[in-house]
C-alpha cells in the first residue's frame, strides 16, 4: 500500500495552514513532494513523527516561494545528520536551490553540496516508479506507477496534454484555489474547485484529493472527493 501524509495543504497566502507539501511512502521508499514556504516545515515534520532520515528523495515541482523556501531548513538537517538526498527538479529549480542554500549558509553550504544528489527531470524524467512530466512551462507533476496509478498535477490548471497522461488514474492529487461562489477571488494561475471536479470526471479517476486551496472547501467533499487537511494521512 501507499501512505500519503499531507504536511501542508494551503496556497501561498494562507495563515492557518502550512503551504502545500506531502510525503508519499511505500514499503521501501519515501518521497517528499515540495517543501512549503519556510521553517514551519520542521514543525510539520515533528508533529507527524517524520525526520530527515526517513526521506529518500525530495521532488520540487517548481520555483514558487511557497514550494521552495522550506528547503534551506531541510538542508540544515541534512548537514547535521550527514544525510545524502536525491533532489528531483528541473534545471531551473536546481540553480535556484543552489543559490538559496549558498545565500543562507555561505561557505558552509559549499562544503556540503555533495549531500545533494540532483536529477534534472527535464532531462531524465523517470525515477524508480515515478514518471515526471511538465504541466506548464516551469512546473512539473508526476505519475506514480505502483499497485495503483497516482497522479499529481501541481498547482496550475490541467492542460489537454496533462489530461491525456492522467486518464483513468486511481488517485488524482489536484489543486483548487477557491470556489466560484465563495468570497475568495481567484488570483494567479490556478483552478476553482468546480474546474477541478470537471477534470476529475473527464479523466475518469477513481478518487481525487484537493490541495493548495485558499478557502475552506469541505462542502465539496464526497465519497470520491477528499479535501485534504494538514496532518491528514491517506492509505491507498
């Protein structure tokens, strides 16, 4: 079975939840998906009984602050534990990560960059049972081919190209910033929950998990649609 722990489910401007990041665990491997936007990643690790030693790889979907700025704090943990880490990201994100940790730690960062084992997914798009693909120009999602097909489409609207990839997946992890009838107005390049549900039905997925939201969307929950909360664990 696959265990998914949602450390954060909020978009960039939320204050009552952490920014979107989650851990996908299988029997012999664990992948951290994104890092959220700051030092609170360490509290999320503590509250969910996770430490850096339990993580085998980190996938950074794109370079927005709410997905990336937790990384320097994790890098500090890697240094303390001498933990080597596979980093799955685009060439652009790799450059930003290296600049970010250098800005944070200076010469100390240079001395420990050997801990970061980069795989540039715009060149080499497969890692174990994961297949990475672009969902827009600067953002990547993935399909996990395990006992089930689990798809993650990032935090932008799903394109026709992406739809063809994720058809008939068992679980779709998708963003929804707000609802069409809610008080929160759309900002940035995101989707409404209504748009996400249309995609869910179009690709004929068995189940959908909604993350990266700005407002409360629990009214859209059903036996097949789950609005994830921080700290929630889902087995599939």
